[in-house]
């Protein structure tokens, strides 16, 4: 199975400051169809996960543009340009190129 | 809008069975792959199973193969997960999610399954 490794696991951030989460996969995530199926999910406390980004950098409808995704191969990054209070929660990367689809351990974003 | 409502969770003894259901609305259910994803208490997310839009293909995480069966009824806009021979390590919130071929884009609120004597 593809192992997804996130860092950091805990991310204290001051309101209005940027934040960055790294995700590394144990195998390349380029599918035979040419796409890279790397997703980012947000899970606010007490809520179900919500997809933020698919295929590395495609933001879902309704996701603020302060969220952006980048990367290629085995190294990917989720960036928040200016953290707001509503961004508190857990963030997961997930690969859906190779079955069994796998998630990272999660990064807990909190306000400093 | 997309709504996914799970039901059927509860407390069950080791070795017991449960059947989870997911009622879907707000989209054309028969057009989409569907999945079950679980989250053990205080832990991360684990994909359990997916099923194709017409009932195939399907696949499972190794730890549930032979014990869990995913199915769907497109006429009823419903997804199911039959769970047999339950173990303590199956204790988790089980989420129904839309998608399963390349990603999921909507999640239900989850239903808690607790396996304990």
C-alpha cells in the first residue's frame, strides 16, 4: 500500500499568517491516464471531512482561494495564505491513484 | 444539494453482525461510485470499500475482505455495508461517501459502530 506521510502533525499558526502542510507518498502518484490523484481534506472539530482540493491543485466549489495545493511526483503541499479562525481542524492528504486509497496521518491546525 | 445519511450503527459483541445503510439524495445516485470510509476513535481515516455505479466493480481493504460486503440499490438510492464477524478493531465511525473512483467529494455525517463485549 502507498504510505502517505504528512508533516508537521501539529501546526500552531497566528491568525492572518500563512500555513503550509507537506505530504509525501511512498510511490509516485501519476496514474496511467496522466493525472495525479492527490486530494486534500479538511475535518473541522465534530464534523465530517470535506474535500478542499483534488488532483493536486483543483479547488472544490466554495473553497476559499486562500487554500492552494501544489506538488508533483511524491511531494505535495497544501498552503493557506492567511489563516482564519474557521480553518482550525485536521487536514488530511489522500492518494487515489493506487488501490488501496490511503490517507496521511492528519495535521492538526490550531490558532496560536 | 448532496445529502448522505447513514444509519444502522450501534453496539455489537465481537463476532456479531451489523448492516449499515446510507440514504442518498440531491444527485443522480446511479451515476456515481460510492464508498465506505471509517475513522477509529481519535484516529485517522481508512478506506473500507467502494462499489461501482452499477454494482461493480467493488473492492475492500484487506482487513475486512471476507467479512464485509458492500452493495447498493439504485432504485432506492441507497448504499449498504453488511458487516459480519465483527472485531474490536472494527470500532469506528463509518462514513458513506460519494465517489470512489479517483476521489470522493461528499461525505455523510457518519454512524458509530462499537464492537465490545
